[in-house]
């Protein structure tokens, strides 16, 4: 078996039976409430391409985190390759099986290579346009492409990078980048062709489920030209895949400073305005939140004491990073929250939130009034 299974993810969670409500079932898989992300916000610095994530990935998996998230363009494929190395070492140690892990990647951005090609434009011409994966006009800002052929090629390349046969979730990455150019009607037609290909890839066993990963597209106001309504995407999935379609997840930012998916009615389902989390619930979609620590920008000043008290009344947690993760982990409607960390010691510190239960709903909602 080359994908996560219910029994194996359940067996994995049982290894950490001392953890407090840290696992959740969705689509017959057991997810850890924290997931490890591998995004680095400064991709052009040479030092970011020295191997970083191998020990961090191993520590996360050994610490009870079974959701591993990356993307084809993160550090131009290096993040994927390092995850692959970490997984291989864990398999050899008999520390984990593939079926216990929920492994995700994304396609849409052009990965290039590392070491960098001498001329990126020549690389794109030779590898994408001449290979007939896309036309020149399909590529936005020399960095984003979402033709079905390019996305399948990108997925195959990511699988090879990571040494796995299939992804449990494969995301279309930031499709809103092409929304203004296409206009909403043409954009949805493009999504239809992509979802049709993703359903075929699921039939072939390359992916188990697929999703869409965005930045602000689900929380932009109605009149914003980069707004996507989730119901429209679900209707397309139903059209191309029927009631058993594999479009099951969205990924979007959420943290103490960026709470719109919980607080703002930016979506509509059957004509009724609602938040993204409400829309996802009504449409039977899972939400994975990203940017839980806002690339560490949440910590320029200490949290208010009242916030800490509401999140952790017994004052067991030791720092604001843990509190920030506790906030995301406690949000009703979110399956798992991603954080990025390279250092094993930081990962061990972050999973200390498992010593306490999720914040009760009454306390959680009071945080928005502090």
C-alpha cells in the first residue's frame, strides 16, 4: 500500500495515547492536529539550500506529527528531496511505515532546479514549452502554470523527489494568481479541466485526494477580483467526479493575527453568506490551516496575559509559540494546523501543547474579545 490508511494512521495515533485530544478523524484517516510545513520565506539565499529539514522531519514524525506538507517550488524542490531522505531513513530504522503518514504536496508554481539553471527562461522554454506541457501564454509572471499536463508532470516530479508512489493530498497551488488574467468564468473552466485530470490521477493511484491551497482567495470580499467561492469549486468537482469526487481539502492561512476564515462571512453556500469554515462544513470539505506562526511575525511583542490565560488556564505552556499553536489547534472546524521548523528541539517544544486539551469553545470565543 502506498497511501495512508485508516488502520495505520489509527495505529500511529495509539503510539501517543498520552497526548491530549491531538488526533482527529477525517475522510477515514487520522490526522495529527499539528502538521509540519517546509516553506522558507527567503528562497533566493544560497544558505537555504543546505540540507535543513531532514532531522526536523524525522523529529516531527517521532513526536506524533503524521501530516507532512510541502510544495514543488519550496526551495526549488530541495524541501521535497529532504523529506524523501528523512522518510527513507525512518523506513530503514523501522520507525514508521508509509501508510501511517499523510503526505501532501502542491503544484502550480514552476520549480526550476537547484543548482539554479544559468538562464531560467531557457529552462522554462526547454522543459515546459518545448515539451508541450503548456503554451507561453499559460505561464503567469514567468512563475505560475496550471495546465493539466504541467500539473501532472509536476506531480510526477514531486513524487520522484520524495521517493513515494502517491500523495494523500495534492493541492493546486495559489490558482488565484491567474484569476485576474482569466476572469472568473474562464477561471472556473480552467479549474474544470484541472479537476478532471486530478480525478484521473486519483484513479491511477498517483493521489488519494486533491485540494486547493490559497493565500487570501477564500477570504477576499465579494467585489475582489481574486476571490474564489468554495461552493463553485465543489460543484465543478461534482460535475467531473460525481458524488464520490476526490476534491476534499482546502489549505489557507490562519493564526492569531489572521482570523478571517473563522470570523468573516466571505463565502456563500446556497445563497447564504458564511465564513470559510462554515462553508467547508456545509460542503463536506476539510480545512488545513497554514502559516500558524505567521513566519514568526506574531512574536514581535508578547501576547496579552488574558490571551494566555484563556488558552491555557492552568499555565502549563511555557511560551507564546506554544500558545499560538494551541490557538490554531483549538479552532472548531480546522483539521490540522501547519507550522514550519527545521530544528528538532523547536519541534519537540511545539508538541508540548499535547500536555493539555484543546481550549474549550467558551474560552476560545472570548479570545476574540480580548
